[in-house]
């Protein structure tokens, strides 16, 4: 489920911009399928990063940072061709923020859903007496 809605895109970027990239029939209304797909694709990208640290799905209301990130990513997807430098910069910033969220450098204020860190590999040296009187040490 997307973290943002078409109304969030309109509030952030204005209806005229959304009509430019999501109203191919020029009806004066953004195509809900086009907008919905862009928002869902953005949410899927967000979830891919959050799953490393948080139990999904997150409960509503969503943190505003995720709404902003979902809007930035969806906007970039809607402007698939002819993306302006500002749209690309916002997308890049959103991805950097997602990376920080996934690595735990930024923490979401969502009670009780942070997943335990992934188990680290066991780097304990193990003695392997398999070659006569020579000692072989291996780490698994």
C-alpha cells in the first residue's frame, strides 16, 4: 500500500504538474491508474529498504518522511522521460534517505516495529586437525 496519495502529490507539486505527466487523455483529471501505479512502485521501493530494519507493513498514520519520499519517487516515475534536474535531485535524495533508514542511521518513530538486526556470520576460528601434525585454522 502506498505511503502517499494523489492528494499528497497535488499538495506538494500542484495539479498542473500532475496533469502534465498523468493525464494523457487531457481530461483535466490525473489518471488514477497512472498515479496509483507510480505511488505503488515508489512504496515497493521504500519497503525494499525498510524491510532490512522494520517489520512491515507499518501502521498508519505513516511518518511524514515516508509520505515525502513516496511523493518524490512517484514524481520521478511519472516524469519517466524529460525529468528535470530538480525532480532527479529529489529522487536521489529520497534514495539516500532510504539507504540511511535501511542501515539504521535514521530511525523512524514507529513504536514496536523495528526488526532485530540480521544475524552476523560466525567468524570464530575453528581448529581443523585434518592434515597430520600441521594446524589448519578456518573461519566459517
